[in-house]
């Protein structure tokens, strides 16, 4: 199938119309030649496994999985600690922040799409 397209390209000779660069047909011949060699109909049986994967398997099971679990627990503890100790900074009305030149097309038009009332302030200050 690919060879048929290649001969069509050669017969039509798109190079003379400057639609294809001149090196395209040459590179296609090299590519198709390597394809013909690789897929020439010869099949080889799969090699039996020699067990060379076992050290990597046990290294993954013994090191990577406990490390993932330990780091997950550490991150969860840090998250809980941050949640307890978090104090919201006081609102300061800077002239260059919280400017609304036109309304948002959702809701009341004042809150952003991902508005969080605990973390994001409105132009007048926090909601509570």
C-alpha cells in the first residue's frame, strides 16, 4: 500500500510543481526500505524471560510503595496542621487590586468563577 503511494508520488512528480521539497521522495525511499526489512514476514518467537526484572520489581515494592505511603501521610499531617494554624491576612484595599471594569457573566457579576469566600476577597472586603 505504501509502495503504491510512493510510485504515485514518483509518477506524478510533485517536485516540479514545488508542492513537495525534492528531498521528500528520497527520504520516503529510505524509510520504506527500512520498513520492508523490518516487516518482511519473518516472525521470531518471544524470548523466554530470564528473571532479570525481579530485582527491579522487589526494589519497587520495597522502596517506592512505602515511600509513597510515607509521603502521603506526611502531606496529610502538614495539611491538617496548616488548616489549624491558618489565619487570613487582613483586607487592605489597594487601588490596583479588585478592579471591576465590567460584570462577570455568571452569578451576581462580582465574584470570579472559582471564588472561595474564605480565601478570596471582594472589592469591599471579605464576605463575612
